[in-house]
């Protein structure tokens, strides 16, 4: 499939859809801008040192500097990048652009990130679940790629959401299998690889497949490794034809200027060096914490993780949760998820915080 053919997978009623034409989308030149009903004065609260008082203007929908910086970071061309309000927006855009409302299906592989199903349900789209396989003793979760392909074909799904490294499982998916799945579904569906935790994994990004696979989309975010969750900046990496379609479905001004400024600073070399050093620390701490938890008699299993968290099964998850909470430590209770009735998800903290976790759990009442 050529890069342009991916538009064949887009909703037929949206293929010629232009979206909202904002005042910003016209390529006019001038010194006095009176075309968008903005204020001619800056707000006194608009810090001129940070944004040059520029917040009074509607922002550039896709600032070239940000697109360029994200493209450099993720090893793709700027035309393969759509910047948006975190991966949450990207998930929603993909569902809306590819699935007609009240029609069609997406495939997910539980246990997984909840937003894929939420976006699909809000759009009236059926959710087909192909649960991950749990391997034997101490093995990681794995994806049943054949079953995913079969179910996607049977349901006529337009989207397959994969998460790598997975949330909450922590395991990365083999790229060859993702590649083969995209090839098999190339006339039918876009395969989405959510790499919200990609920085913490060793394996290369699925973005390395984009040159060959037009029906692939990779989701990245500055929320986790880059420590900018509140700035709400994420990116879709995909073929330029698909990026264009998603842009036309996106809100006219998705990126607040102060957030873009912050992201650009975070993507400058000095900040990136700090981020990389912290990612390295998380990787070391993750293995240290995993070993310490394994040694706790109240812990049934700690899954191997390529992310910045550990999924952990307990003999008595309530006691573990309570012991942590008594020490002021809040972790994610996973017990409501199918197959995870005894599990908690613990984010990797600073070395000191991780020691507190180990200490708090050593005081946990172990059920007989
Ligand atoms: C945290 C998380 C996200 C959310 O990313 P935002 O960019 O903050 O919206 C996306 N996907 C997964 C799997 C996550 O765990």
C-alpha cells in the first residue's frame, strides 16, 4: 500500500472534509491583525518574558518549531507528525476519523489502557477484546497476534489499538509481529501502537516501520518520561496522508502557546540530557524495586517491565494497598480489571520513594 492509499481507510464521508477554516489558516501577510476578533492589548497577566504577550493571539494550530522538535525526537519527518493535546486526543481523533459514528469496531487487547474503549463507546463504536495471553510462571503478558488479526477481520474493525510497553502489563510487543499484523490488515485497518512508555524500553520504536507501513500510527507523549503531563502535549506519528486527515478532524487551535513554549524548552538539548539521565535512573530503580518486591513473602508475582511502573500480584492486595496508604503512598489499584483481582500497579518513584515502598510493604500483614 502506498502512503496515500491509507486515505481509503478513512470514513468515506470524511475523505473530502475540510474541517473548520480558522483565521489562522489563511496565508495572508500584514502588520495589523484585525481578522480574528482578538484583543489589541495584552492581558496584564500575560508574562511578556515567557510569551512576549502573545497569548492574546490565537495560536498556530501546528507550530513548525514544535513539529520539527518532535520529528527530531522521534526520528521521523515533520510531515509525519501531528501534535495535539496528549495521546488522549490522538486516540479520540483516530476513532472519529476512521470509524463512522454508531458503526464499525475497534480491537483492543485487555488488560490495557482504558481510553481506547472510552473513545470508541462515546462514538458508538463496538469494542472487540482479544485478551493478552498470560505466560507461565514469571513470564510476561503477550499479544495473540493471530487472534487479533482474525477478530479484526471478522468484525470489520477499522482500528487496532496496541500498547507497547503495555499499561498495565509493562511488556513491549515484538516489532516483527506488529509489522506482520499491519501488513495483513493493510486493506482494512490502521494499527495503532501507543508508546506512552517507549522511552523506558530498550526495543526500537514502531515509528521505524512507518516508511514501509502506511496503515500504522504511533502515539507518543511528553506526559510520562518528559514530566509534562499537565502541559498536555502528545503526538501522532503516521503517513502524511493520515496526518492530514487527523488534522482536519482536530480542534482549530489544539495547542496553547504557553504549553508549546514549555515543550520547546523541554526538547532543547540541556533538558533532554536531564530527561535521559532520569529515564536511566528509572530503569535501574525498576529492576532494584522488582527484586526487592519479589523477595517479599506477601508478593505473588512482579511482572517484568519495560515501562516506569511495576504490575504486582499480592497474596492480599488489600493489606498491601492499606500498608502503603498508611505510609502515605498511593498506588494504582488494578483489582477491578479482569484477571487482575490481586494486583496493584506501582509507579517507579525517586530512589528514596522506592525504598519507602519496600519498607511499607515489609510491614504488611501477610495472610496465612
Ligand atoms: C498515560 C498514558 C497515556 C496518556 O497520555 P497523554 O499524552 O497524557 O494523554 C496514553 N497511553 C497510555 C498507555 C498511557 O498510560
